[in-house]
C-alpha cells in the first residue's frame, strides 16, 4: 500500500531518510504545515503490546504497552526503546491507527543506548496506507517547536505540543518527597549528561548518554517521538528508571521520561539496512548481517572546565576544548571500567579524557565517532589512542575497544531451579568479577526448588561444581550433565560483594530438570533444550554422661538474688549447637553439644544443672544468635542450654595441678595455666542415614553405628579457621571418619584425640585423619594448634581506631588478606581522624605509607615514625575481601597513639603511650 518503492540503486538518503540534515534555519511553521506533517506521521505510529514470557537477565516477566515508529517500510522495521524490545523471549504485536494488529519480532537491542528495533512483515498490513517516518539526527536545537506523538499507557495515538528546553541534561535528583529539584527552562549551556546510579540489584541503566528535556511535563506514562513540522523524528521520548535511596535500607524505583537523540539510532539503522559486520539474523525470511557496535567499555561523566581547572587541567587544554565545543565547555572523566573489558586495567577513576586519536573530545558522541572510525578501514587495529590527565599529569594510553551485538544474553541454563548465565553488562558495570576465571552468574531462583532449599540465591557467581571450575556456561554445562538425580553437589560461589561461600545441595531431576534456553538466529526464536530429566531420606537423636529422661535440678539465683531450685527432665543430652555467623564477627560457640530440658525457664535465668547428690552435671548458660528476617533486617535472640561438664573438668584439673602454658598471677601465686590443643576446624554432624547419599559406604556406617549406637552420625567439615594448620588441607563437606585409626562420631572424640598429643604417647603435634571427600576415602596428616585462655592480650589505639591481631571470630569466617594478613580494625571513635577519613571497623590495615603491617609489632613500628599533622596513606582490605586505599591526617594532640596490653605479672591491663605530641 502507499507510494511504490524506489529502485535498489536509489541512494540511502533518498530511500531511508536517515541522512543528517543541515542545521535548522529560523522558520515559522504554520498550522497547515503541522497538519500535513502529522498526517504523514500518525499512520506510522503504532501501539506495541509486549509480553515478556519469563524473567530474564535483569527484567521481570510481565506485559506492557509502548509506542513504536515505522522507520523502514520496505523491510518492516519499527523503532522503540530498548527495554520494550526486552532482553529475552518476548511475544509482541503492533496495532496501527486503524486497529490492525500484526505480530512483530525483536531484531536489535542497543548495548549502550536505550533504543531497539522490532521487525514485521510489511505485507501483513492490508488496510492502511502509511509511510515510514524519516529520522533527522542533527536537527534538534534549543527553542525548537516540536510535537510529541505517541500513546499514553496503550491508549490511542495522542499529539502534544512542546518546545525543546535543553538538548542534554542530568537525570533529576529527588528529595524524599519526590519533588524534582531541577527546573525546566531554556538554557544557554545544554551540556550535562544522564546520570543514573547503580541500583541495589544489577540492572540495565543508560550510561554515556545525553538526553533532551521539554518545557512541558507529559507524565512518566507517556511515550512517543519528538517530531518537527516536516514530519521527521528528532528524538524518541522514552522512559528511564532510577532508584531513589532514602537511607541505606530504604529505596524506591522512580520513572521519568526524556528525549533520546536520534544520531546513534540512525547509525545503527543504516547498518541494519545496508548490512552490518556481525552475525546474521532472520528478518522476514531473509538473513541479514546485523551490526556490531564498537564501544569503549568505560562509564564517563562530564565536568565543567571551570571545575576541571582545580583538578589540574591546564589553560592550554581549556582553550582547546572551548574552541572545539563553546557550548558544552566540559571535559569527560572516567567513572569506572566494565569488569573484563580491555580498558579495565588501563583507565582509572577520575581520569580526564582530553583527546582520542589526537582529536579533542567534549561529549560522548565524540568517543562513539572515534570508535566507529576503527571499522571504516582507516585504522589498522582496534585500539584508541587516548590523551588523558591523571592526577595532574598528562599521559598517552593505547586502550582497546570491544565489540557488542544487539542480542545481549543469548543463552541461559536452568539448573536446580536457579537461572545461570554468563555475566551481563549490568553486572560487569559494577567493576568486579571473580578472580578464578570469572564463573557463571545466578540471576534468578525459584521458590520450592533445590536452589531455594539449600540457599543458592541470585547475585552470586558459581565458580566450581564438585571441584570442577566453571568459568563459563560451556564448562558449567559439562560439570552438571554428569550429575545424577538425588546426588549431593558441592558448589563454590562468590557473592556480588566478593564474599566466597561453599554449599551443598541435592539435585532433583524429577521436579527440577536441567534445561537450557538458547536464542536461535536461524529462526529468530528462543529454544528450550532439555538436559538431564528424570527419585529421596531420614533422621534420629543421642546421649552423653546425662541420659535422656534423667532428672536434674536447675539451681541458680533469681533476679532478686535469691537461691532458686527447679526440677526438670533431660529431653536431649547431646543436641549439636548450631549458631550462624552474625553481621559483625563475634564469639559464637562451635563444635559443642548442649543439653535440652523439658521446661522453658526463660532466657534470663542461669545457673547449674545438678543431680540429686548435688553434683554439677552441666552449667545452664545463655547463648546469642542473630535471627535474620531478610538481607537487610536482623535481630539478636537469646536462648539458654546446658553445657556438659566434661570439658570444664579437664581444664580445671590442669589449672589445679599446673598446666603447660604461661604463668598467671592467681591470689599472689604464679601458676602455669593450661594450653588447650585444638583442631581449628568447625564441624557439624550429619545423620548416617543421610550420609549414605553423600557416598558413605555401608562398611563405614556399620563401624560408626557400632562405635556409637545412639548418635548414629558422622562429623563433617563446615570450615577451617583462617591461618590454622588445617586451612589448606580440609575442605568444606569433608566427612571425618577416624582420627589416628579410631572412629569418631562426636566432638568429644576429636578433643580426646587432641589431648593425647600432650601425654607423650605421640611424637608430633599432628592428627592422622581418615576422611571421605566427594565419595573418595583419603588419609590426611593435619596439624593442631595450641591456644591459651587469654585470647587477645594487646590492642593499639591509633588515630581513634582500635587495631589488633585478628581474633578467632574473624578467623572463623575463613578469610584473611593474602598480603601477610594485617591488623584488624575492631572499633573507631566519633570525631577521630579514623571517623573523618573513613577508617571504620571490619577491615584489615595491611599497609601504612608503603610499609607492610602483617602484625601489631610491624604496625607499631610503621606508625611510631609518623608525625603530628602528617598525611598517611593506608591500604586496607574489608571483611568482604574488597581492597581500598585512603589517606588520613594524623592528630597526635587529641588522638595520641597508645597501647593496651595485658600484663600476666599483675593480671591487669596496662595503657602505654606509644606516640604523642611533645
């Protein structure tokens, strides 16, 4: 329908209308001009109805309406926003102004800008005469009268009037009442950039992009295109999403709309029409090579030249940049590099990009134009020669570019109810990927799945499956296809915050088969490929010195300090204590069995459990655990249990008879205190009925049942304390079957084996462990460690922060910095240099002014040389493993350096000044 098409030899400008127009001349459009222009535009505006079939990448499943524009009638190409095209499987229809509906198919999603294209079969439109809308990439100007043509929430096509106020601007910043702080007005310097910060969870956000604002607010639900009196599209009017954060725990998504300039769109459309340099895609039955977009994977932001001068930009460069762009008067700076990009280890945050290939740059389009020239044949490689300013020093860098197509993520694997894929750009934009060959990224998980049950949630990478590295989806598919139904699988993950974790889950191929979703360019459809498809176990309880059903008396003091006695019955004499790690490291009881009673005496009552002969059988003590309601909400909870007396009696005997440790002054007499030999490994019990499914043989089950017919359990490794002798030998999930050839079933068996090392019957300090690892029995020689009853005996207060050698609660997390460990910051004081410059708790100081600080002695030596008022460069590693460098100014007047040290000669703590203002 409509005018016949020109010949194939017709020029691209004539055929598509995407050639850049000359600058706008001052004309006054009449009502008749607008009537004719809109008469051409409106028939080519369509309402898009899209259904995202499943949650994919960063987008949720759901249905929505949007606006599309016919920009190539012959080939059937519709322009719209990137988020409308969707990153994954989508079913969509286009409804024309006469209510004709036709199916449409996604063909392109721009990897940088917020636009994309659908395709349709032109012959499917039977009852409407329409023309394509030409693009005018260079025609937008301040003060230009335009019309916004589009639809509001899927309603019929609407036309609204407006004037361009500015061509490029920041995303508005919002106060808590959501009132925009920026004002709409015509400006003389339209040179600010779109600025959308990272959300709590990685998702697509427009970066390196300038947008257009109008003098009229049409609401966030209206989408369309900005057209001029000649019926040309000057920009598409699209919706952006930003996360407004009210506090560290409270945030809200907010939508706003801005105009997206057409120049980048016209470049891509030209490549789709003429043929790109990327993979082929089936469009209306014809395979077309799609464009590859060459980009510098760096997030940039502009700084005004007046401000850049204070960062070291010379007057010479300011004159060059003003001459190049007298309107913007800005320089681009580096905000960050995408992880895994070619620019990652070359450019640094804060670098000013002055020129590319010796040509000054002032806006994002300059960078994109330089990237495009690399594909024209005028350059022999894929690198850009950047002139940058770093910390006041001008530098020349050769930085590689990356190529991206319009497909985005083309493959995911659904395994055990979680969706994994190679990391998408929103994740890489955070600037972090796991060191161990990256890994596959978990984007979703399903309720009721094995992933849900065993805690394999989103926002983490899977880097290893049953000991096999999984750097990409191919390796992950190979590792999981060997797993059988009902098999327990050991997974090693790294969270988005950099924290590693090991977990075990049980595969269920009956309800949660493994399958793959893959985009097929031959059909332009997503295919679901089935992998492994396909059937389960039990529990019990225990006994130590006290037996189940024994009568005991809880004797203690009430709140008014009166003696109280209450009788109760033992219900479980050997319950394994399981207290998880808190948000901040603190003491927690591990490798411990406790006694449970049939009476709840409340969490405030403490005392001792005695028998009828008045002998203490256990002490009744309080434990603290952190109950987590969500990732941001938790609460401390107290509970009481009985602590068996056998470990207590062992230590008391050594204190009375004299131990083998350092002396301590007790009632005026120095006594050698006991050293406790321990295996610094956190263990937990697994019932034998369940252990069989992990590969424990029937022979070993019979041995362990014979040894302990009540407990009927095996001990497994939960983790090793960082810095312990067992750290690099035992792994999470190992089953400890025997120690020195003697079967073990409870924590007391391990402790008894450690005690024998100090009786002279063994010639060394090692235990011979028999373990089961991933179904394979192994013999290991594992060293033990000695600990006294003093714990931390020294801290240093420097610049208002308290540092010490890492205590056991920190080491129990299984991580210490690689660079000689470091000293650990446990506290900081308000108003101190540590407070002012951000040297807070939960991190290690590993370097002071270039000097390593592996322990307190080295830290004391490094800091005692520092003078009052001196700026000090500190290198730290956070508890999550993230390194950081900061500088603080020492204040010895109000915050002298001093040491708190325990003195065994007097059994007192002493404060010693190490450095103060003289």
